[in-house]
């Protein structure tokens, strides 16, 4: 997460990870709590909800950019 922020400062609208096990998703959630990335992060058990969530994050970012430009 830190490397992503360094490589792409201010560009990440969100990160979703697909992890099929409940334990794995719990571990990813714990890593998120510890790392505290400056972008939204979520773990999912399937690709479809992860993609939907990412598209929502992009739409929100687009709206924020529009508001900031006006």
C-alpha cells in the first residue's frame, strides 16, 4: 500500500482485493487498519461486488474532481 501511494500519489481512488476465505479477508482488513492507506480499501469474496465497489469509488472521485474544478 505504501509503495502504491509513492508510485501514484493522489491517483488511487480505491483498492479492492478478492480473497475467497473468510480468514484471508480478515487478515486483509487488519492490514488495512494497520497501514491506513489514504484511499478506500476493501476485501471481497467475489469479483463482481469488488468491481461494483471500485466503479462506485471512481464515480465518487470523478464527482469530487468536478466539484473542486468549479
